[in-house]
C-alpha cells in the first residue's frame, strides 16, 4: 500500500526523490539527527510507528535501531510549511548517532564570533 496521495502531493523531493527528515526527542525537543526519507520510508514510518529512513550510502531502507538496538519509537510526524522537511518526534532508546552519541550534534560545537 503506497503513501497516502494527499501526503505525497505535499512533498517537495530533491532530485533523488528524498525529503530531509529531522528526528527530535518528543518530550524535550532535543534535535537528535538528520536523515532522509522517500515516499515508502515515510509510509513505513507512519504505518509501523518505527522511524524508517532511506540510506543514501547503502541504497536501502533503514529502520532505526534494527541492528543497533537504538530504536526510535515515533510519537508524531509533521511536514514543514514548504513540504520539503519532515519532523519526526520520537522516543529515542540509546544513542541516535551512528557513533553512539546521544545526538549527531554533540561532538562538534562551532564557535560564534559575536559583534
């Protein structure tokens, strides 16, 4: 069964048919990671309650936590106003980053020159 046509019509995909997907911890607002979804990955996410992405490097679907155990239980999904980004609010078990860090944004804080 494909993605609901009403949802599919709202998506603005890149040339590879992908839409950026931001995973956010549902109760704290913590930004966990950025990944990519195609129509099928979004459909699987909406129908299974497990965050499913498209791996650009492996060219296959990737259910977050299927091999690592660091599962993302989906609590809510929303499209941004342009339809080119998906916000996936999840309850994250373990680290969200492939490095094992809690988020993909923990390791490399950049300095901001003020003034």
